[in-house]
């Protein structure tokens, strides 16, 4: 019997560790990942037409248009749909319109696929501290995440260089405090509506407390996966 494909949706505020948890799933569990934020930043660094259109919105912490993001995700799912058993959408959907578009794609274009929703929760105070210390690899194909907090498991090993590709580490312009406040405001405006949308759809929401050291978050996530088997 064919196993159904699974698409995981991670819903969590900026800085909640969606990317770190996604990396764990790709490295340790062999899942596929699409990060819409990664794709947006790559377009900006490479100065593509899309990059020029979205540069200002991203730096100021705003969402970019549903149409543009939905077409990015659609392209990715249609190109990669045949190659994964389990995939994570990191940072998508962020609005109900995006959630509706995803349902349409999953129901009509990808055969035998189930959606799983995971909510990552953490306080705004901890997010502000984390993002003030967040570093990112400046190589647009890498974009690995680090932290300058000495207590963090994400401290880079060699000063301001990426452990993986040795490119210089930098800060994301949207991790500047005013953009962070804007991103948190937008997230909180959409979170409840999005979760209600999925509950009304009959899906259960898996909750993970991410205000913990990463290794504990990974353990909790693994337990959640085992309980859902
Ligand atoms: P992230 O890396 O997930 O924090 O995303 C960085 C930025 O990319 C966001 O603040 C938005 O400007 C943009 N972005 C990423 N995903 C989406 C999305 N699903 N809808 C709209 N904008 C997005």
C-alpha cells in the first residue's frame, strides 16, 4: 500500500525557530523543506525582478503579496511534489488566503497528501532577545542561522564565519527592532484566524513549546511525531 505524502505547516512568530526545526527535519529525518523567507532573501541578494519588488517590504517587516508567495509555493510543490514523502513549509501559509491556496494545491495537484499543522509558541520578550542576537550566513544559497548569545547552541564555531560554507555572517535588516515589532504585530493579527481556519477544517493543531534549548525542542517534536504515527 502506498504511504500518503505529508506536508507540515509550521505556524510560529518570527524568531520562534521554524528554520532551525526545519533544518533538524531535513538533516536528521531526510524531509524536504521550502522556506518562503529564504526564497525571498535569495531573490533580493541576487537582485532579480522579484527581489527588487519585495526588498522594501521585507526590510520593513511587512508581508509580501499573497499572489507572489502563492505562485512561489505552487512552483516549488509542482516541481518537487513527486520527490518527497514528507515536506515542511517554513513560513507559509501566513494568511487565510494562502491557506486556501495551499488546500487547493494539495487537494487538486498533489495526489494522496495530508496536511499537518504545528504551532510553535514562545513569548514576545524572548523573541526580541533572540532576534537581537541572530546572525545569518550572507551566502544566499546557505543562509544558515546562528546566534551570538553565548548560552545558545547556535553560536558559530569560528567568530563571524559560517561553520558550513565559511562565508561572512551578517544580520538580517528585518531583525532591527522596529521591523521586529512590525513582524510580531502582523503575526499576532493573523495567528488566531489561521489556526481557527484549520480547526474549522477539522485538522488538529500540534503545539510545541519552543521557549527551550533547541535539543529539548527537537526531542519534544520527535515525541509528537511518534505519538501521531
Ligand atoms: P521569514 O524568513 O519566514 O521570517 O520571512 C522573512 C520575510 O519574508 C517576512 O517578514 C515577509 O516579508 C516575507 N515572507 C516570507 N514568507 C511569507 C509569506 N508566506 N507571506 C508573505 N510574506 C512572506
